[in-house]
């Protein structure tokens, strides 16, 4: 569960979604951890955007760079 919350939190920061206020709760990441996720999330978004309609994206987590 902790890993899922961390990933969700990093995604919220990356997308500019609220990270404070009612229903959001305490951040599961330290202040510097969201900054380390921005590059990989940007790279993933770029790869996904480059897939043509009807195409597929094969991603091997931990091995693709």
C-alpha cells in the first residue's frame, strides 16, 4: 500500500493536482522525492504520446531507459 500511495503522490505532483487540503492527507514522500520522479514521468509520457493510434507500447520496467 505504501508504494501505491507514493506513486499516486508523485503523479499528483507531476500533473499539478492538489497536494494539500481536505481529503489529501499527509504526503508519503519527502520533499526531494517528487522532483526525482519528474524526468521518468516526462519520458514515459513522451513515449506514450509517440505511439500511433492503434499502435502498442512495450515497456520493460527497470530495463528501459
